[in-house]
C-alpha cells in the first residue's frame, strides 16, 4: 500500500516494539521487499526479544542522527508504556536551499518543552490524538493512560507553535481510539484551545485513516 502511494521505499522507522507497530509478519514482508528497518538501540533489542533474531540482520539501530539518502533523521525519547523504549522522529531534507521537516509523535503520555522544541518548525507533524476525556470516562479503555488525549494533543501543538518561527503546514492526527474518540473531536479540541489562548490555527488538520492511506501531503 505504501509503495503504491509513495513509490519505492528506502527504509522504515519504528517508534517502539509494540505489536501494532512491528511484528513477525511485518518483519517478514519488509525483509522480502528488501526494506531495512531503523530504530533506537533499545527498540531493536526489544524487537529481537519479542520476535527472535531471525530478522536481526535487517534491523539497524541509531541513537543520534541517521542519513537515508538526502534525508536526515533524528530521534527523541518519549514516555509511553512501562518497559518499552519509545521514540519520536524528525526527518529533514535540504532541497534548492530550503529545509523541509516532518515529525512523527505517536504513542506517548506527556510532553516537555524539549519535545515541543524538537517538533517546532515542522512542515508536517503526525501527532497522536488518542482519546476524548469524557468518552474515556464513559466507556474506559485499558492502556489509554499511556496515550495522548485530545486536550494534551492541543496543548502540545500550541506549545510547538509558540516555540517555532512558523506553524506547521499540515497536522495529521492519528491513533484515534475507536471507542473513546471520534474524528470530529480532536480538531474541535485544538481549535477551542488555540482560541482560548489567543492563537489562530493556521495549519490544515487531517485525520489519519485506520486502514487506508490518507491524502498525499506535499510540503511547500
């Protein structure tokens, strides 16, 4: 699906070793396609511990900076479920003297100014907006305490915009709970929070599809 949407793939980045992010089936598919996996050393260790060393040769670890073609990738540690090393990613590239930056922040429970600064000045930001607080109280969902609520996602975005010289061009909201969230709720939470704190929302918001690729986003 990704190849049909984006063309040839050079690499896959893995945030952490939970089975909904990487598993034996996905490792097999990636290995058969000749696509390498890159992740933090702690994540690599946990992937191998969970799925065995049969695919260890295709998994390369990095803790600082990684170059994939003309794209530079950096990682930052996130607080997620106990016992699982989890990272965010920032990918930048220089083309025609202009830097483009995209960040991935998913599966985390809180943030610091350091993390917001890491995401600042992104053209594209993929951000978790896992659950609505009221729906979570009503229906409950084990493990949601390790994920970002709609309000925290709004607070994170607001801080990212405060610390950056410009707002993102586009924000993709992902990892929405099927029981404790709805597609219209995170954008409203973001708009309400920005309005309350005197900042206009200048970026486009897109909700990531569960089982289909989203709209193609081209950074200006």
